[in-house]
């Protein structure tokens, strides 16, 4: 997870960490203890960035609810983390693959093999976005630990020129490295125990922030009821079992009845819950969600019905 630039030594992410000056001489238990203590810092860094994360969630959700898409742009570990978060959205939230996209310098090959040289090309970030039809209605999160990656900066500048929503995510202070963006998320994790290896604390903080960002956006888009993934894609036995537990816990639906509801709803947990609460047939329930949704809660309230939670303990 590296960033390009003529002089990066001044960057917070490139500074040597005094706590690990003797890293190669430490006994293994002491080495592990040092990493464990240092890895408390990413959580603190993410907590400090909470206002910017909240602003980004609301702004991105607004774009997506109006037909836009979310793009993560990065190189090296930063880009791989964006690709990972994007890839996890369809199975978790049943979102179409094109809704959240990870754009990595070097493309799919760079997931498995380093292609760090490509991050030095500012026009490459712009071109990779253009190839995906990125436009003014979309949202872009440019991820760069040190904030200087030309690939990411070029993409952010391109997004701003188009009028798209632009969000920067970096692990250096804004005053040290300004980035062109509408919302600036700074995860200040400090120097790495292995100098400059920002796949460590910086990468951990980035993954945490992306978890919050994508989950928060999907909550705002109505893909969650309470703390349940009511839009989970039922694609294997584990996820079918989860869907049946959701139907039981939220609507008191026994297993066999739950299987029937899932079949009639085409595997949509949200639709099956609405059918269980309202007694509507699939087509009428779909029409109700289209009219009053997309969130299950707001649709139930509009219809004047409610779920009947199971009295059985969840297991």
C-alpha cells in the first residue's frame, strides 16, 4: 500500500516508529504484544473520523437513491481493500454488482500480483473511471494511505470536474497532503511498526472505515431492518438458514412456512417478511414495496401492519 511522490519521507505514514526500532531483535511474544498494542490505534483513528464518515454515508446514499453508483478507486492495498468491500456488497445486501464497484490500478491482475508502477499515472485513474461510464450522478471514494497517489488524485480531480460526489480517504493530515474532494476522511494511525508498510495500521483503519461506510449506506437505502440483513442473497444453505432464522425471529414464521415464503418470494427475505406481516401475495407485496419502500419498515408503517416477532429464543 504505497503512494507515489518525489519526497514522501515527511509523510506521517512514512515516518519510522520509535517503538519498533529493535523489531528484528524482539522475542516473538514481545513482537506480537507490540503489534497488538499498536493495533488499538486504527479504532481510535476511525472514531476520530466519525463526523466525516457520517457525512459521506448520507451524501453517498443520496446519490445511490437517485440512480447513481459508488466507486472505490485505489492502488496497491488501498485499491484491493476497495475491491474487497465492493465485492462483499452483493451477497450481503443483494445489491446489483454495478451499484458498488472497486477500481484498482492494474485491474484484476493486480489483486494477486503487485503492479505498483501504474499508480504513478494520474491519467490512468481518470481513464479507468471513464471506461466504466463514471459520471456526474455517481459517487467516488479515492483511497490512498499517504494521500499522494497520482492514480487516485487524478480520479478525484476528474470526478470533481464532472460534478460527481468525491470523497478522499487517507492516513495523513489534510494540512500535510490536501486532496481534491468534497468530503475528506482522514484516518490518522501514525507511523507503522514496519516503516512505510501501510498494509498494517493504515490498512486496518481503511478496512474498518469502508465497513462502516458501505454498511451505513445500505442501511440508509433500506436494506436492513433492525440489525438484520433482510436483503441477504439466499445463494447457499448457510444463507438459507440465516434467512429462515430472520423470518422466524422477526415474523414468527416456522421453518417449513419460511421455506414456502422464500420460494414464493423468489428468495427475497424482505418480500417474504412483508408477505408474512400483510398476507399479501407476491405481486401485491412487490407493488407495495415499490410504492412505499424501499425500506421494509417504512412500507409496513404505510400499510398499517407490523411484524410479529417469535417468542422463541434465537439460536
